[in-house]
């Protein structure tokens, strides 16, 4: 569903004569922001590759970055460490394939500092902004109902609408369905195992 249809359907479900175009835009924006804070699904996963050609102390996070899923170079997964531990290691000023990182605002600081190769960041991202009525993104294409009911929860708060509980219930239902579908995709085709709580030496 594109942005124009999304706004039209939202206003139809809300069914209030005092709704304005500006408020509709605000509520949908708030609704999407709420979804982005909670949803962790393949539809908001992205991959960024960083080609290293000289000594590189850090990389810049993508503008749409939300949360790291995986950060690796080749077959090696980098380990996240505290800033204090990074400062201790940084004193050595070592170069080589990075083993660990820490985050500083919009940068990931690397240790050791790589001089060549490709770093790959797999992450959860913001959805592309909706500006024009014809705009559509993965969220509106897959879960327009979730967007609409998320927006309705904000509209209900604003107007002190007695349907607030119903809108909230519907939002949570649609969110749970989408998250469960995403979780099922992660498990599909895989063999699951349970690690024991304790190990005993023979």
C-alpha cells in the first residue's frame, strides 16, 4: 500500500470529521517510529560492505542504522567490547584483521586497525521515509494494517477516543503476527539444539 492509500485508509478507520491532513501525517510518522523501535524482522534487515584499502581506525554507521545483527571480516565475527577496554587496547596502535570493536556515536571503532579486506555489517534499519503519495517501503507493502493501527493508537490518545484499547489490541496483534512470522523464518529448515546448563568433565 502506498503512502496516499495508507493515509486514506487510516482516516476511514479513524472516521472523525476533525482529523486534518497534517495530523494524519504526524500520526502515521509516530506509528512507524513505534514499529521501528519494536520490530526485528527480515523486512528491516540490511547489509553494508566496507572495502578497506589503507589503515582504518573506524567505520561510519549507515544513516538508517538501528541495531547490529552481525559484524564480521571474512569468516571472523568481531566481538563488541566496552569503551574502557577499547582505550586500553588502542594504546598498542596495532594493525591487522580486527578482532573487536566498540561504538562511539555514529562510528564503530576497530581493533586492531585493518589495512585491507572487506568488513561486513549486517544490521536492522529504519524504513525509508514516506514523502510522496506514491511512496512505498517494505513495511507498508507487507504490513500496512500494522502501520495504520499503530498510527490509530496515537490518534486515540490525541482525541481521547474511547476506542483506544481496541486500537492498541489490534496493533499488538498485528505486530505479534509479523514478529512470529519473522521468527519462524529464522527457524525454518534448521535443526535446533538446546545447550545444557552445566557441563561435567569425565
